[in-house]
């Protein structure tokens, strides 16, 4: 790539340190270690990757108020968020044992999703709830008024016992009742009977989360370009009226397309890819070209956000002399 003046890269990798480092004690990632060892490590006041995104887009976050994820992803999925109150109602599979109920992701076709939605809407029509499935795996419900509700992103609950993640807040009993109702409705659904006859897992629950209305965008947007495959990031970019694109195949391709200014990139582990394998992919495809571009001063600054309460700030070629540390040293304990 040619030298781009004032090129500042912000890279958010929410799964970078997601697994305990003892899982991969022998894994060395040379270029990631060179980047981390040369960085200034600064405190970052936003402990989750979603709250980090809101901060990077200049959006306020009120204490104990849910982040309005649903209307933002709805912008991408249906482009009709408007001023309505939205809640995600994602289809999931719950598996129970004697003491616990675990939540898992599952697949659903558009035809099955629409049939489920029609059944649910008939049941809740008198309560003013309107369910929809613009994307088969991302369902929504619009509400007549804003409840006092605390919920948890479905990604946080995958593979876990749901007990500690059930809806909370002043209106929790209403929404826990609705959760039980919809589970009973889905259990009796002909769609699920047909799915199980085909050897498919049933959709036996919904997961409510992401409550809110569209926030007012920060103006002007700081980003020359946003690069992400995540619908939340794409929704924030649309809200902020800034250019956005899907993630390119390699870091080298991305660096070749950069223009002057600040760029935001998010990288998340693909579904079904083992974490260690994904780290090796990041090392070869992203960390190596980033390290080389910084060392050649083709990039001015890099801010790396691993989705915890720290940010790694790397400026030009400074501190490349520092002794390289194992990347596990930087994982939260």
C-alpha cells in the first residue's frame, strides 16, 4: 500500500481474549505479540464489546439502561425502525437436564420462521405485541410502551444455563410469564412437529434482549469508513450516516483500500471455527500485514480493542525494541 497521511486504525476484536489462556499455553503468535508488546496500554471504561461500540460512535450510555441493540440491527434487517420500541426475540433451542436449562443456537428457514411468527402474533394480538422475522435467525417484537426491563445479549448465553440471564427489572415477572407462554406455544406448534419429523432441532423458546428505540446519532461522525460483518456495527454506521462495507478477506486487501482518516474494523470468530484455529488465522491474515504496515510507517496509529477494559495503542515504529512477551500475558485473569 502507499503511504496514507493521518491514517488511524481502530480494530475491535471481541473474542481475542475470550478463552482462558491456559487453553492455549503453547500457542505463540509472533506478530500479535510484537504488536501488544510495543503498545501503550490504556484503561478503557467500557467492559463489553457492545458498550465499546456505542462509545466509539459517540453515543451516550446511561447507567443500568439497556443498550438499544434491537432498533439498530433492525435498521439493517428491515430499515423500518422509526421511533418504535423494539425488542429482539431471537429463536433458540433450550435443552434441560435435571438441574439446568441450557441455551443453544439453531437454524431456521424463512418459511418456518414466518409460520412461527404467524402463530405467535395470533396469540399476542390483543396485547399490542407485533412479532416479525425479517431475517430467519433474527426476530423482533415491537412494543406499545417501553418496559422497565434488563436483558442479556443472546451471544452471552449460548451454551450456558439461562437461570442467571432471565429478564430482570421492575417488569421482569410480565416478561418471564411471556417467555413461559411462548415456550408452551412453540411446544405445541405444528411447525416444530414437522421439524422434529425431519430430524431437526425444535425452536422451543425465544430470547428477549436489546430493548430500546433508535438513539440520536453523534454529529459529525468521526469515521472515514466502517468495516464490519456484524449487523449492530452496520446499524450504528447507518445511524451515523457514515460509509460502511463488509470485512475484506485479508488485512493486506484492507490496507490497500484505506483512505486518509479514521477507520473502524471489527473482527469476530466465524460460527463453528475453533478458537485456536481462528487465532492462527488472525495471525497470518491480519496481524502480520498490520505489523508490517506500522513498521514501514504506512499507518500512523493503531488502536486495538480486545473487548475488555483496556485498549492497546500502537504508534508508528516506537517501542519495537521492547522484549516480546507471550500474548497470554495480556489476557484478563
